[in-house]
C-alpha cells in the first residue's frame, strides 16, 4: 500500500541550469544534477517537461514533450549533465522529477524552475560544476 512506503527526505541533491560557451563561442545551456552526498546514487531516473499556465491571448496551455533520462550510478560528490535546454523554454515552468536509490531505499523529489527565473540577474557561480547558472535544491 502507498501508506506503507516510507517517504525519506531528499538531501544533498541539487539541480542546476547553467551556461557555458560552445566551440563557436555561442552560449549553450544545460541542466545538471549534482550529488553532494557522501554516498553514490543508484538508478537515477529523471523526467523533465515544460508547461505554462493558460495563455492569456488564446487560452491555450503550452507544453513540451516529456523527456526521460537514466543514470545508472551518480558517484558521491559528482555531477552529470541531464540534457541541453533551449533558452526559449525559460518562459515556461521547467519541471524535473528525480528518483534514485541509496541502498534499497527510494528517494524522489520534484524540482520546478518557475518562468523567467533563469535570467542574468539570478545567475550565481555554481562551484560544483564551475559554471554560472541557477541552482535549485
């Protein structure tokens, strides 16, 4: 039963949307998962999607496709690139649902970057990945 599943708090896992310059000096944005724990994360599953509230102009809600990613092992103190992200999506809610195992216990958490939160004045230096971006924990 659902009530029998323990809901363990997620600690030490962060998501970041950060920028870096590509080979042709163009700015590229990526989503990163950061494991600040002292233990490895196993079978990390991440789903991502973007969506808007109803559009005031025509009443239509904007939605992106749902993407799914799997990282077999995210070692302690490391990070991984989840996916590239187009800056045109920064006007949407960008939701990432992260699930993983530590030992035989499952952990999960939803991270949501709200519209327009990924902008120049909100960027910070993210020491774990060595890039400027927006950090969500």
